[in-house]
C-alpha cells in the first residue's frame, strides 16, 4: 500500500494496528476494574457509554494517524469528524459496552481499514481472553498466530448460532427474532454481546452462523472481513452485499447460508 507519507505493506501495517489495538484493549481491561456507576451514561434505553469508550477512541485515532497520516475515520463515538478520503479507518473502540458496564465479558476493540468500498484489513482484539483476530486478505485470517477456518457444519439441525438484539428493534428485526424462535428446538442460539467478536467466532469455526439486524459499520467492518478471509460468507437480508453500511448482517460458514436465509431471515 502506498500513500503520500508512507509506503508500507498491508502485513506490516497490520502489525502496527495490532499493537495499537492491544494497548487500547489493555487500557479497557484495566479501567473496567475501576469503573463506577456514576461513570456510566445512557445514549438511549439499554445503550450505554462511558468516558472510557471516548478515551479509548481518542487513543486509537492518535495511534492510527501515526501509521497512516492520510486516512480518514468513521468512528462510533465521533471524537473525530468523518471526512471522505482514499483510505478510511472504521473503528469501534469498545464493542460490547453492555457487557463491559456490567463487569462482564466479552468486549473488544474493532478496527478495519477500507479503500473506497473495499476492506483491506481487519483487527479485533479481546483483551480479557487475549485473543487477537486479524486478516489482510483471502486465506489470511488469524487468531493470535494460528490460521482461522470456518466450521464444516452444513445443516441448521444442531447448528451453533450467535445473534443479537439491536438497541432500536424495528418490526423487521422483530420478525427475524420470532423466526429464529421457531428454530429453538433444532439448534443452539447464543447472545455473546460483541458483534465484532461474534463474527470472529464464526471465522474461527466456533459458531456456524451469526445474524443481527440494526448493526452499524463499526460493529461489523473488521469482523466481516476476518470471516470472509477465513472462508465464510456475509450478506445483507436480501442476500446482497450491503452488510457493512446496510444495518443487516447474516454471517455463516458458507455451507448453511441458504438455510439460515430461508428459515430465519425470510421465515419460510
Ligand atoms: C453493540 C454490540 C452488541 C450488539 C449491539 C451493538 P456496542 O455494540 O455489538 O453485541 O447487539 O447492537 O450496538 O454498543 O457495545 O459498541
Ligand atoms: Ca459496537
Ligand atoms: Ca462501541
């Protein structure tokens, strides 16, 4: 990758991003222990934020500006204004805030780099379990240093499926959750509470699928890329490619994608 200020390979860039994610994740982990009730604010019902989300984001932005000075940012806490640039960092400084404010886990730092509509790299770090997920291209997805591969489970029967409930649940989202409920006797469902990590769990072959209405680009950009590099599939609810900005995510190992679409998303 080249830009005005730096000429750097994606792999080297990824190493730098991992260092930044790790130091920010370690900050999150330390601060969780000291978090007081008064530190917690609500953006809306069930939707928490703390000074820690904002401080973590500031640290990420400062670090990432040093490695790629020309890039713009799209961040959850908007501590930096979005500007149209050739390269854009899409970051969620703390994914899993609800878990975090309740002294629970998992939670993660999520960072993706996009060039226009193409994702170039993804890093998701879970500081509690010390799991660093990253990817820089097809077949190049890793958990710490081990290559990632999706599961080979090919049917809904006995599948292990992650999902989540958005802060603003609309009628379409509610219908999908009701469709999922009809499958409760056929497969196992889990809500882990960090979309970025839950996509990585599909990439790692832990889960067979993950679906979620109403997610934002910073929740999914890195995890979706990591999953695709590990051999998985992501689509929006129509089966199309608008899953980063379209607020609709269906992620699978590829083998059960059609069945998830039919039984859970379309409810047939
Ligand atoms: C949330 C988490 C959660 C998902 C929510 C997201 P946040 O992000 O990813 O798993 O269910 O819809 O908004 O608020 O913790 O950054
Ligand atoms: Ca998030
Ligand atoms: Ca967040």
